[in-house]
C-alpha cells in the first residue's frame, strides 16, 4: 500500500473509532446520567427509560457498535485493498 493510501486508511479508521466513541458516550453518559430525569418520565417495559439506558441501553449500544465497527472496517479494508479474503 502506498503511503498516501495508508494515511487515508488510518484517517478513515480513526474517524470511525471517534464516531463510535461519541455515540457510546452520548448514550451512556448523556442518556444514562445527564438526561435521566426527563427520560424517567417515559416507561419501557415497566421501567423508567433513564434507568433502562443507565443499566441496559449503554450495553446494547456498545454491542451494536461492535458489529457496526466490524462491518464498516470490512468495507474500509476492501476500499483500500487490505482485506484478508
């Protein structure tokens, strides 16, 4: 891989990681802590939504982000021709 391609590949990779971390931070810290009060007015399966985000929502989001990251990295690997196929 050329130097320009490797720089572009790592920039795309870092952008993806930062985007995933931002989403996870918003869900876990924002919805689970900062917005817990207003979200507790909404019920989800008998539980307050703020409590659900603090206990379960951030974990589900993290697992979904793992699958999203793997899928997106496979696309980036193929785009920059560094895939393992």
